[in-house]
């Protein structure tokens, strides 16, 4: 069971959490989505159906966000010099190299996906909040979101560099 948990953690942070952040942003424009995420009281508590809908929607949105991440953040990093320098995936036939490569993916690439996907999710959720909320965010909210986006961008850049370096060493 430990292996299953270790492998799922990376997928949860890479896709489910960013998808949930975006879903939360969508709750400002949809009463149905807001009801899935409701926590007002016992009579209005989320239902099992709401939990299932919000989990599946979060996963679906997380995968969509990942595609947007590829189109935007991956290309920005590539154009600014963060690149793999030719990984030879044929070397993954060796069991030990494959295990080491999986470690690089779980310890660096999944975090890159989390940082970059969360960057996209926060920007989209905040844009929805700005345009759909009845009360506009104040200066503090803008500063917090901008600082979070800067931190996520640089965190994604660092994690991707480390992934390319570690995976490149393993596959050399």
C-alpha cells in the first residue's frame, strides 16, 4: 500500500490540487459548482455526490490546465534556456536506471507540474474572481496573487531544471 500512496501523491499534487483551485474559481460563476464546494452548515454540507463531482471535475480541470501549462509555461521555459539536453530513453531498459528515473520524475517533475499547473490555475481563478465576484479584490489580494505567481513561476523553473539535470545524468 505504501507504493500506491507514494505514486498517487505526485499525481494528486500535479493535477488534482491545481484543478481544485480552478474549480474553486469557477464557483464564483456557477451556483452548482458552489454547492459542490459548500461548507455552510450541516443541512447545507457537501453530499457524497458533490464530493464525487468536485473530485472528478478537479481532476478533469487539472488535466486541462496541464495542457495549457504545456502551451504556455513549458514554452516560456524552453525559449529562456531551460531544456533537456538529449535524454536517451533507450537506457530505461535497465531496471536500476528505470527506478532512478522514476525517482527523478516523482521528486522533481511532479513538483514542476504542481508549480506550473498551480500558476495557471491561480491566474485563471483570480481572473474569474476579478470579473465575476460581486466584491472586487483589494490591493492585498492582488499583491498576494502576484507574489504567489512569481514564486510558482520560479519554483517551476527550478524544479524543471533539476529534473532535466537529474534525468539527464540517469539516462546518459
